[in-house]
């Protein structure tokens, strides 16, 4: 696994969940309900699905629903959003899910950190049966106790065996796929092979979130989510023993696939391929692709984009595919709120146009520019301090616009080069500068390891002086800010846990160099009589006020989370008002 520098770590965009309605394929229609799949067809021709506590039934194509409790002891169980559902040929309905009521993890998460036991992460997997088409449900059966991030695929083989694709946390601090099989229609389960492709150490790493189908020759075919940029595959004859774990040629971002056998004999595949407008993306879930195979998953048709969500942070992911009647597909997603139906015969008639990102609007003269690195830059759906400040100023009657000129990984050396084009070009009234995390970073991950900061302290201060003078000569007021403090995470320790950093000390990623750069910045602000917002100094008191820790104000040990962004905004607004006076 390649170690990441702060340039990359500070440039990662946070995951975002947009709630805007997705765009549907031109021939698709919205479903008349908000319930999420998976769905099964009951004996009377109705539809059944489940939610956190209930089985839901409809006999009028989803226009109205009735509800039946799943559990006699409702407080003990809470069905996860990621779940599997199957109605067997014998008429038994089997559900499988993680039980949120038993979820446990160390306070503050601390996935993979020294001193934390992987067994402390608990999210059990259960199955539950109904033998009367969902009218009553048997007591849930525990399959597995370790943390399970997602299950969504279960099938019945021609032999009658039920096969469920599960997953678990493993001691290597990633997920691996675990296969389950039942020969008594879900009353009891056998544990099969674990499939681990051996990559990653974080809480979404590994070979996981698999989907399985049975091929016409009786073999089973499995597709798995990975971080390789492609789905991986494996095959089995019995659902317990699996072979041939390898990469496919199906390009995919880091999200789960969903396969289903259709009534016409084809296999359908729903997944998040890299979006057409950003084919190098490994994470964007803005487009949901559908492809078909008529040769038992050996090859796939050209994907059709059945839904998309191009708003910032948009997603249409974790899909469920249900063939309501021959050729009519119901597609729902756990992320993005997709609820649609479409006929397979109509998919080739038209398509969703390729997205063209709108040009960025240039800021008007006389506003405020936030100039910094990725602790300043936009970050998915997180409301960063630039956005918060603009809202707060508008609430008190100010018409000043706020432009975010933060770029991930920037040092003052980088900032000096782009000062004119990214800041002064817009004739700002105020420039807020926050740099230092990347300047002070010692690249101990290099070969050979670096022993000094990227930008020496003297150059860091000189760069700031030059930018301050240039801004003032352009008739802009300047406000300086210290950085937020840093705290260790397991990933950061893997990358930076060696001298001059001290991985054994709580502030060992902070005190070695960054603390000195912030102290030098304080002195520079005093010398030049430039207003200073001391973000770093305010963190401990603000954290205590909100009954959390410094770690509790950071997303990943480096970037401010919602609370950290709130602190900066609350400190900046009075400073801006002071400068304006």
C-alpha cells in the first residue's frame, strides 16, 4: 500500500450524501412510494419488503402498503438499511440483515489504532423467516457477531440450497467476504469460505459487499467491491468453497454491485461505474449503470445509465434490482433515494445526457477571499467555514460575498505562485490566510525519509510577509489564522509514525514542527500589526464546551469536521467585522 503525503491527504474530498432527487432515464418513471428494496413477490401477486421493524406489503403496485411487525421483542432488533430478502420456491421468505440494536464500537471509532481490539467492533448479522408470506415471522437467528458493513445478496440454488453473501471485519483491519449456506430454508446456516483480497486497513477496505448469481451450469458467480478500480470475481460449485478470486475487467468505483437473473434468462448487473464525464474517478457514485449478460457473466453489454445525481455530493448507490413482471424493473437505492421503474425494452431508446460541469462563477470585486489549503477548501457536503461565514454575514445584513480559494496540499510556496490569479485578481476587500500544515510537514514516508519540513520556517515566514505586503498594496485588509491542531489516526501513524514525530504522544503529530510554525505566525502577526485568529489555541476550550475532545473536532486527524468548521466561522466573523470598522 503506497503511503500518502499530506499533499494527498489534505486533498481528499469527504464523502457527501446529497438529498436532491436523482435524474431518471428518459423512459423511466418514479415509483409511487419511498420504501427501499429488496422486494419479493408474494403468492397472491403482491409485493413485500422490510424496513427497520416491519414487513411491508402492497397489492396495488406500491400505491398503498400494510405493515406487520417483524419482531416479538422489537427493542432488541433494528434492521439495517443494507439487507437481503428472498422468497424460496417453497414459499418461505428469508431476510438477512445487520442488527443496529447491538451495534458497538470504541468511543471515537479508533479503527485499527494500537491498543484497540478488532473484536470491539460489533455489528451482528441475523436472518429471519416467514412461512406465511410475511404475516408472521420467526425468532431471528444469529449468524455472526463481528462488525459487518453490508449484506444485500441472497439466492436459492437449483439444488434448494440458500446462499447468502456476508462480510466481517478481520484482524488485518479491513473487511473480507464470508459466505453462508442453508439446506433447511434458512432455519440454520453453515459458514463457508472467507474471501480476502488482501488490500487495505481502513473501515471500508477489503473485498466486500458482494452479489451472487447461479449460472445455468449450476456454478455460482460472485462479484465483489474492492478499491482496485474494478470489481473482483470468484466462483463456486456449492456456495461454501470458493476459487478463482481475481480482478474482472468491469471498471467500478468503490461501491457494491447488484446482480439478478431476469425472466428472459439474462443476468442484469447494477453498479456505479466511473461516471462518463470523469472516467478516472475511483469514488464518484453520481451515475448508476445497468448492463446485461447473455453468456452467463462472461461478457456484458454496453452500460446504460439508468439514473444520475449530479448535484454536489450527489449519489445513486447501493442499488436493489427487482423484476416486478417480465421486462419491468424496479430499481431503488439506499443512497440517493432512487425509486424508479423502467422496461428493459425501452432502455436503448434514449439516454441521460453526459454531464457537463457548470463553469465556476467568478467572485465580484470587493468581497472576502479565504486563502488556504484543504482545511479551507470545499469538502463534499461538509459546510466549510467559508460558506458559514458568508451565511452569518448575510444574517446581519452584510452584502459581502465570500470566495473560497483553498486548494488541498498547498504550502505558502504554492500559495505565493497563485496569489495574483486566485486572489488579488478579484480585488478583494479582505483576504484571510491560513497555511502551515503542509509547510511544516516532514515527509518521513519518502525513501530515503526527509528530515526537514517541506518549507523551512524562515521561508514560510518570508512567503507570508510577501503575500501580506502584496495584498495590502492591492488595498486589501489581511487576517491571519493559525491552523487547527493535529491528532493521530491509524492511517497517519502508518505514514508519519517515526521521528521527528512521536506516535506514542497524543500531540505527537502536532508538536514536532507545526506547533513552532503556529507560534512563529503569532509573532509575525504582532510584528506586522495584522489581525490574528488563533484557531489552534481555541480548540481545547471549544471542545470542552461541546463535551468532546480535539479528536472529536477533526474528520481524520487533520481536517476540521462540522464542529471544527463552526469554531473557525464563529471566530472569523467578529474579526472580519473588526477589520471593516
